[in-house]
C-alpha cells in the first residue's frame, strides 16, 4: 500500500492528468467555496491577495499566473477588488455571485435520487430550431437520441411533440453513457481513486495551508465534474458515477477554508 | 346531385385514379372473399373460369388479361386449378389460403379501438441490424422516428432498448402522418367519396353481376388500403382515416358473391 506521507502531493499528481487546473477557474472555485460555506447571511467574503497567493502556491500555481487570472476575472466582471493600503482584497462581483449561487446545489447539494417518473419527449423529425430544444434543456431534459429527450419533470411546452411518462422505466446503459460520456466517467474514477487513497484519520492533523489546498483541489475537480453531470440524476442509478457523498465527507473532515488562519501564520 | 344511374361505372371511374387494379391481385381479392364469406367450414371454394371471366369483364378487365393473371398465380403457387371436362375450376392453394387467412382480420375484422396503453421502444443509436427491427415490426410496432417505435402491446424482446409505456399518450399529427402517408390518406378519401355517392336503397335491386362486380371493386380497394394501414389502430384516432364501418355496411347491403347465380344466368 502506498504511504500517505503527503496527501496533497499524491492527490495533485493523481488528478493532474484528468484535472484541468485553469487558474481563473480554480480562483472561482475558491471564492465560491468561501461564499457558500461562509457565514450564511454574509455577501461574498473578501480574500486578500496574500492569502490567495499562499493557497495557489500550495497547489503549484505560480504568483504570476494567479495575478494574470485575477486581472482577467476582474476584466470579465467575475470579481471586484478593493485596496486597503498595500493589501488588495478580492470578492465575487454581483454577476459572479449570481452565477455561483445558480449552480451551488449541483456542487454542494445532497445526492439526487432517481426520479419517480420519467418523461420522454420526441420532437417531430426535422424540427426547425423553434426554441423547443433550448426550452427542454432549460427544463432539465437531456437529449438521448436526435430529437428525443428524457427528463424527470413533466415538460412545460409540449406542442405537437410525442410525450410519454412512465414510472417503471429502466435506464439502459447506452443512455447512461450518452448522458455521462467516457471522459466524464474517467474523471469521476480518478477522483474516486484520489479520495480512496486519503487517510481520513490523519487529515485533521494536517497544517492549515495543506488542508486548505487539499480542499481546494478536491473541490475544484468535483465542481468540474458536477457541472458536467446532466440534470438527470444518472449517478443515482449508476454506482460507478457516485462520488458526491465521499467527496462531501472528505470536505467535512478537512473543514472549511480558514482565510484568517492563513494570513496570520 | 349526380344521378346514380350506374353505380358500378361511377365507382370504377372514381377509384380508377387511386386504385391499382392489378389483375392478379383482383383475382386474389375475389378468391379470398369467396373463402372468407363462404361456408365457414369449407376450404377454398372453387370458381369456374367462366364465372371469373364474367366478373372480371364486368369491371373492365379483358379475358386475355385474366388468363395471363391466372397463369401467373398458378405458377407462383397462389392458386390450383382442376379440369372438369371443358371447365377449369380455380381455388386458392394451401399457400394462398394461408396468406389469405393471415390477413383476414385486417380486411374483414371489426374496427379497432385505441390502445389502453402505448409502448415506446427506442433502440440504441447506430443499432446494427440485429433482428430487433424486424422483431418489433412483427410484434405490431411502427417506426415513428429512426430507431423509435410505437406499439400497443408490451414488447417481447427489449434488451438494452429504452422502453416506456403510458396510458395517457396523445398521438401527435406528425406521427399519424408518418403512419398513414399522403398517398394512403388520399386513397381512403377517394373510397369514402365513392361510398358516399352510392345509394344504398337501390343497391339490392341491381343485377347480380353488377352487385358482384361492385362488391369486388370496393373490396379490392379497401383490401389494398387495409393492408397498408399500420398495425397501430391509427384510424381509431383519426376520423379522416375511418372507412371500415361504411365499407362493411355497403358489403352487407350488396350481399355475398353468388357464383352459382352468375354461371346460371
């Protein structure tokens, strides 16, 4: 068995292949985490450039890359920054906050359960793009065959579509694979392996910076996966796609990000 | 209003455009009719060349065409013939009898009712022809989109297909049109018009040959339509496809074919 001398290094190494550590996206993950796991009533909490740099360095991202990413995020309206003497403090903008909250359930929410009923909607062949495609996707439907959509709620606008609902439907393998393609399955498997190699007993004794960095790496990888999982709760039906509960257990063990502790040390 | 001086000529004229009076097929219609409406226990009743020629002539088919068709039908194993002195008598072969009986319900059966439940089966994309397509068609399913089938009975062999059943499904117009294409709809409309122009009160007073010929023309056109209607009872849901009841009423009024009366006159 592999010794767990440095869980952060191990985890980083294991996730590096599948993970896409785009720096700006990692910063959004971190700021979203501060927002979602911070004081419930608080607005986007600020994070100093100093604390941010420490965490990013701990996962192997150089200060220049962090600065470039912060510049880009500010320019794109994701974050605001304020200056306090020599310190810069960054927080999510109204826009960034809105986008973060709109997907929070998919990342932090509890495991989804299999639907009580399935709904299938088949559009007429050669349907001109009359908005129904987009409307069905927005209602949580997923396209499993050209023009054939599955969802777990009754569709709002059926029109002349063929619509069946069934409480007994079984999801065949090819539909699951269509909903969760090979790349996503592989990323989930990698994350499952990374989690399984961590020794939960020793995690709380890690230095606060390591704990924070490990939390960020795992959460970032999970966030990428969670946002690519379809609205249909396929993971409720596929053991090999289930990683949410284990991930949440690890995050609880690691505890929330302690920004103050980082800048004090 | 058009005078009904010669219902047979009127009907023939109206149906000529849509109808496909292939001579061999008309003979099968007649022999099937003799079999299905004759004595229940009798096997295929025979029909003399003389009687056959009279009926065919009455609907405008020349004796040479009838002889060629009889030759072809015998060669293809649809009919047998026996000689009695100078008379030839023709009857359906075992094979012809089997084929006639296998579709008798579609032609002579009562109107079908809308299904209590619908079943939708979607095959995986790019399904190799593994026999499921043919099996689903044989089970009465109809393909409404590539790889997507509708039926009124639970499929026997689902395998990894997506299967939903629903008692509430409404059949959209594009599915009906797919199941009953424009040509078929037009033929049904023509037959409906032909029937509506007949004066049922006067039909029983027609000469026996005219009655027989009219019965054959109407039945032949209906048979062509009935065999092209899908196994799904779309006509139960579409008033414009309903012609069976009116047709059966006319056939009852005209009475069964009286071969003996034809050869005696």
